[in-house]
C-alpha cells in the first residue's frame, strides 16, 4: 500500500391477521455462548487515503488481523467526495461532510451488533467546523465507544474544547499515545483516569544493525545518511535541518540528507509544491543541494522501512512542541536509529533517558552541533542506536496489537448474570426513600435527596407497588399504602379540576396543577387500587376518587396521559365490568389512539407520533387492554402491531434490550440510544404481559425476559442497575456506564417490573429464564 506512518497535520392488515403475525415472529437470537470472538467497528481515514490517520487506521486493521485473527475488524472509512478512492477491506464508507451519512453509518453499525466502536479522532478529518459532525455520530452509537485521540490540545478554541468534552463524555475507553495527553485529559478535561490508557504508537519489528547492508542496496555505501521521512508540510522545520547542512558537510563531506515523502495532499491543494520549492532554493543558496536526496513519492511500507534501515541519524526538527504523536519517530526508534529531535511532547517522552538527542527548536546551529558530535564519535553513535532499538521493542506491532485488544475488551459489555425471578426484591430501598408525607423523588447515590421533595408520579407508582408487593406484613403494607394514598388524595385540587404534581419537602405545593401525564398516572393508580388493593376500604377509596376526578380529566389529550387513564379505567372494568364512566373513558381513548395512529403512521414508522418519548409501550398496551375490555379486535390488532414495532426498535442486533434514550425525545422519526432509563424496561415488560394475555405468543414472554435482563447487565454497557437484596435500582445507562443515583422512579420501575414478570410466570413459560416457575405460581396464586 502507498502508506506513510502517522506524522500528520493537526399494506393494511385485519385485526386477526395482525394477531396471527405475532405468533409467527421468531424470538431474537442472543449471541453464541462460549465464543470469544471480538467484533470491532473501526472508524477513521483508511488506505488508500494518503495521510497519517489513514496509515494508522490501516495498521490497526492489518496488525489485529495478523496477530489476533480471533478479532473481527469492520472498517468504516471516512471518505471525501472531492477525492473519491477505491477502498478495499471496508464494511462501508462515511461521507465526511454529510450529516445524514453519519446517521446512516451509525444505524448500520448499531444493526451489525459489534462489541465496540473504535473511532480515530483528529479535528480535521470529520465534517463541519473543527470536525463537529463527529458529535451527532457518536451520540447515535449504542456499542461502547473507544476513542483514539491523536491530538489533545492544552489551549483549544471554545468549539474545540466543547467537541473534546462531548467526545470524552461518551467514551467507555480512551487511548492516547503520550503520558502528557493522558494528564491533560485528566486535569483539563476532567476524564476519569480509569478509562484512559497510554498505548504507544506501534512500530515494525526488524533486526538491529543492518544499515550497511541497506546502504549498499541503495548505492549509499561509504556515505553517512541523515534522514527525515513523512508527509512534507509547513511546520515540520525542514528549513532548519537544511540550514544545518553547511556546518555538518564542512566537517563530514560524506553526509547525505535524505528527505523521503510526498508533500501533504492538503498542502498541495492549497499551494501546490511551493514549500518543497522553497526548500530546494534554500539548499541551492547554501551550496548543499548535492548533499540532499529528495524522494518525492508515497512508499509502500516495506520499501519505506528498507530506506529507513539505511539511515544513521534520523532528524525531526519540528518547531511546534505540542505534537503528542509521531509515527515517524516511533518507526525510527524501533529500527534502532540515532534520533536528533526538538523536544516536542512525543520526543520528550520517547527519547528521554538518553534514547536520543533533544535540541532547542528553530536552531540550525543546535542541529549541526548534535549531528557532528555523533558523527565525530562512532562508538557513541552505535551505543545510541542500540539503546533506541532496545527501547523500540516495547512498541513493536505484536505488543501494540495485544494492548489494543485489551483496550477494546475492557470496553465490551460482559454477559449478564441473571437472578431467578423467584428472588423477590427487598423493600428497604422503597422505605428509605419514604416518610410520613410520601416518597421522595431523587437521591444522591443511595442517599435520599430532600432538596427536590416529592411528586405525584412517584407516589402513584408507590401506591401501585403496595397493591401487588408480596412478603410485607399486613400492618406495614397498610401503613405505607395509606401514606402514598394520602399524598394522591392531597394532590387533588378540586378548584382546578386537576392533580398537583410537585411538592417541596416542607409540604407546600410548587404548582396548582401538574402535567397531563402525572394526572393520567394518578387515575391509573386509582383504578389499579380499586382492582388490586388488599384492603377493601382502600379499594373503595380508590374507586370513589376515580369517579370524582375522571369527569374533570375528560379533556386531557396528551397521548401518554390518555393511555394511563385508559389503563386505569381498564383496571376498574376488570373488577366492575358495568362501570359506565370507565367504559366511556376506554371507548373514547381507543378511538383517540386509533385516530392518532392513522395520522402518525407511515410505511417505515408504525407509530402514533413522529417522535419517540418515554414510556413508549404504554400507547399500544392501552389499545390492547382497551380492545380486550370492550371486545374491539381492531384495537387489539393495532396495539399488537405497534407494540411489536416498538419492541423491535428497542432490541439491539445482539438481542439485548436497548430502551429509546432520553436524548431522543425531540428527534422526529429518529432516536438515540442514551440515556437509557428503567421506566422504559418496566413499560416493555408490562406491555408484553398485556400482549401475552391477548395472544399467548412466545415473542412477548421472550421480550419481557429480555427487558428484565437489562436491569442485570444485559445492556449496551454490561452494567448492573438492580440489587435484589435492597430492591435498589440505579437511574439508568449512560454512554460511559451506569448513572449511580437511585431515584424513586427507577426503584419503583424495577420493583413493579419484578411483580409483572412474576405474575406472567404463573401462566407463561419464560424463555431462557427457567421455564414455568412453580415457586412464582405458589407465591401469586
């Protein structure tokens, strides 16, 4: 390949047909067990592109294939439409300046089910100002993100700073090639040290001491060879090296300075070969043109290494001192070359401890002095070359490949360890978040946070939990049921005809009326209480307040609020089948959702709205339950169809549950994978249970189990959110791992998910969860 090592510039169905299709759905396959194959999507410039990033990305691909054939690498090459290339060995290309192509590529990568996505980052290779198009791309990636940061700036522009901070916030692992880059990430960009790894630039592994052999091959016997190789560009300081030649040649006339490499394509596009011509004119002016050999071309890797082997002293006279990575420097050291270099970041780290000679930048005199001193002392020159070669053994490609596989493996999500469904979650987390007023909203870690007070949503959910929880003494259950019921009762504002939602810790309300969704959830809790409460008095209270508030909420038209209200009314009808207000509510709600679906549906978007939000499965669940309550087959069919669609959107290619992320809530006909929240897993399990009651289809039990696994590590980051012993649940899955807080919504979502799944186990065989669970049957029947 023409490569140089990295040294770069910075149809409509009837209801019965729809039901039948559910039985025919094959459950999603999980990845094979016991197979250690690691699959990586590798993103960056790639050969035959002629630049340092392309060389490095290609080296990763080739060296992993050579040294770790058990690792499958799928390359997604950044492509410049202005310079079309014929790529080989790639899974796809990404048009670097097309936002829609980044979205397409991210979807392709997500659907491929890779274990990790490894992105090579340099500001100049992605589209938009400072390459900002990379941000939407990484936001759309579900697999763990591994970053190689080729440039970490100590003084970035405001936009560069924002780009870097966003990138590192999404990364599971970060690779840099210098200690200074690692330190900058930790100090300036506040990146946790545990996710940053220094892996030195890879280098070839060749025997030491063959320079005379390779000089002879190239007709350079009896010459002392200085060399610089890589893409030529302003800022490489070659004028200073040429300026040093008169003094060097005066003392050692046998010296030839070989400048190997074509001019950087970006520079050629801007000014042609003006820089090379300036250097040639300088050499002529100084009278050393005969002592410079130009090799103005891209070289095959083996040819390049052969030429480098003929070198005695390698020069990197770069005036800029911030460069943290130089592939050319790594190659020179690994081949045992004496290096004279300015003290840029990579050179300081690699050449320290007398591995090379560091000189002040911008000084031809310093270059001449260092080079002549080495040529004057052949023993010191040979010793320096031996020290460099020994140091280079730490960077050879097999070691780089080993370190790379460890890096990506650490980012890969492990297989989950699933507890039995018979293991009932403890309630200590619920009680720790509760007091005489009700259940607090938020926590800091596991500690309740009183600053944010209480909300109706969580207390309605907590009341629903008390109605179904097992293993709680009667008196204790009644105490907490009444506390949560009292909160719901107090939240009702008859003057406004609405429930309030948010309450401060001092029990003062933050508002006169809450959101429509919180009002709908309160009605749901009242209906479920009338159906499920263990105490008759509490059940009567629930029905009475349901009857009181329902007429005032008839004008609620938020889709989820409507679905919650319908689910509450369906619960009332299961206990009181002739309840006229509940029948009217369900009928009106079913018609509403069917109209909404008619407006929102399109061939590739079988959904009620143009956007996906939270609690998505509740909309089809409400249609299914409404259809079952009123015998409306068309509603059941539509509910099953849309539920199947949203279930498939929330499955990864590896068969894991992937909730629609909260970052998606305002993106029409699109969605992002993070942040993932427990509420969506609960909705998936409970909606699947409704679908099972309508069909007895195996897909639904399998999907419920898949969503349950999400709590225990069956997610995109392999993190465990739930703890059976305490009943705690973390607040979600972020790009970097777990959100460590344990808020009320998350704890309740986990607890309610357990009881929904345990009830399902009474009648349904649960795939990969242990078959029909007799202990669950005994507990619930």
